[in-house]
C-alpha cells in the first residue's frame, strides 16, 4: 500500500510539472520572455538610467543626488545644512528652506521644477516642527502640491530636523 501511495504521489507531481511547463510555454509564446506583449520591448530595455549629481559635489557618499529613469526622477534624501557653513541653522524654518532649496537644485539639474514632484517624504526628528515645515513648504509650489508623508523619525543624521526625499515626473 505504501509503495502505491509513493507511486501515485510521484505521478501527481509529474502531472503538475507537465501542466506548469505547458502554462509557462504558452505564456512565453504569447507574452515573450519578459512578460511583455509579443513584439514590445521590456521596460528595462526601453528606459535608460542616469545619475544626476549637483556640480561641484564634494561628498563621497555612496549614493547619487538623484537617478533619472525615463521621465521619472528619484531624489535621494537631503538635509537642510547651511550651504556656506555646512552647519544646521538655528531656526527650523530656515532649515526647511535650505532642504527645499537643495531639492529644487537637484530638480533643476535634471531639467525639472518643484511642480514636477509627484511624491515627497519628509522625515522629521520631532513632529512638533510640522507647522514650521509647512509654513515654508507651501511657498515652493505654483500648482497643486505633490502627495506627501510627514514621518516622525526620531534622531536624524547630523542632528537635522528634516530629511526630504521625493519622486518627480517630467511634465509633457
């Protein structure tokens, strides 16, 4: 009886594998190896990936200021350090201006504007700075602002109050 169950189990597994192979074969014949419709290019083959870095970048950080893929720009997190001194400003609103100016500079380097942002994430060391950030943030957009998350993150690098990252899509 035990031998019969083993043989039956092996037959069932073999049938499942044959059916699965048939489905995979059908899928690749109708959709191509990439899963894209027959005759179309896969997404990686269509879109070039290019690093965007601000001129004169001196940091040896293990990341780019942004990565442009097609018309979509992925911006790394930025801190609001004073560009002259490299220190944090005393006032949270000035820090917010600094970080948003840096985001704008990276966007401009990619040929975009703040209005091209579609999603923004703000990491904040203390959500008590929410109003300070918003007092500055709204002045950076001429159209509807992007989607946004404002996240209480605890301690940030270099004692910053804000770190901002985002995604922008070039408007046609």
